């Protein structure tokens, strides 16, 4: 499954990554690359928990 992720830099200079198709799936990093890697890890964790709890993923 591919899903669009949004990355923006907040007022403190931190890069925030959001996966809108997984509510609450947000991560951050000091660099854009770190935020990208962190959101991928967060997505994997969110999907694992949803699978364990049999929660549907919005597509």
C-alpha cells in the first residue's frame, strides 16, 4: 500500500511528517530525511497495531 505523506517544517525548525490515511500517525525529525524514515517506522507500527486489533485502514 502506498500512501501520501506530508512533511513540513514547524516554527521551531523541526520537520513534522503526517500520514493522513492513518489518523494519529505522526512523526518528526531534525532533518527531512530523518522525518521520512521516522514516518515509515510509525506507519509500520500503526499498521501492526491495527492488524492486531482488526481495525480497518481507510483507503
